[in-house]
C-alpha cells in the first residue's frame, strides 16, 4: 500500500469512480479541483503530474474506454451496482 500521497490517490480514484469527474474538472478548472482535495498533502509536483496526465489525449482515451468497458460489464451484469458513487 502506498504511504502518503492521499490527495493524489483521491484524484486518481475520482477519475475511475465518478463518471462526471472529468466534466466537472474541465468546468471548474483543475486548480479548483486541487483545492477540494480532502487530505491537504498534494504537492506542486503531483499537481503538475496530474495536470499533464489529465490533459494527455491518449490517457483521455483510456478513461473513455474505461467507462465504456464498465458500462458494458454492468449491462452484461458482470459487475453489479455497489453504490451511487459508481454512477
């Protein structure tokens, strides 16, 4: 288990757990999203890394495919709904 870096882990989790996170981050701006991180341990270097990953076209496609694969698995009932946060 990673020690520290809780805000970076939280941000990464939001991308894969919150369907609207990317849209909200684009609307609000990443600085607002960074300010909302709950643990207070996000470093300037981590902000740069997350921003670069968030804005990378290839990684954007990975996230898009993640949600497509997730939706298909839900449709085929290979993944059951475990809570509202997955929507």
